[in-house]
């Protein structure tokens, strides 16, 4: 996966070896506004589901993430549950993006994510599935 190159600010992502901390690492990285830094939180073949029923990978994942970053608003997260088996973790996380967007309008987006992370060979956790809207119904349901 490749996001746009960050030419102004080099990435300073500190990935975690504790899956319970991965959502907080995500929030801090998201709030940096750096697409390059956010890309480091995902495995190369990761899936991002920005809306129910629309899984994205690769360049499409990068583009969808950039749209959220372009809001210029911080995300707050509140982990509910972390379930770990070997090198796989299921993360259930409440999150909110709230504030005044670039166009001057109010933005309020929230959800309960059902995410899957995997511990890499380096011992650090990265998303393999980022499903921010969790169990929200698909548009045709």
C-alpha cells in the first residue's frame, strides 16, 4: 500500500507491541495528519471498509483514508474490547470525529469499529482489516 509521499514531515510512527494500545497509536497517528504515517499502521495487503459493503485495498485504501484526513479534524477513540489469539487481535473500538470541517460546516462522524490486527515478525501490531463502522447495515439491507 502506498499513500502520497510526505515530503514535509518524515514519519515518526511508534508502532506498539501491545494490541490494546493499537487504537491509541492509530488516533495519535491520524491526528498528525500524515498519510505516510497512517499507512505504516496497516499491513501491505490490508482491507479498509470506509462504508458498509465497500472493502478497499491498495491505492483505493490510501485514497479513502486521505479523505478522512482531509477533514482536518481529530479522532478520539475509546477501546471497548481486545481479544487476542496468538498473533491476531480483534479490536472493538468506539470512535468519533467531530468539529468544523474545511468548508465551515459541522462534521460529526462516529462508529464502533470491528478491526483485526496482526503482530508482525518485528513484534509490532498493524491492521489487516480496518472496519470503522463495524456492524452497520449495508446500504441494500
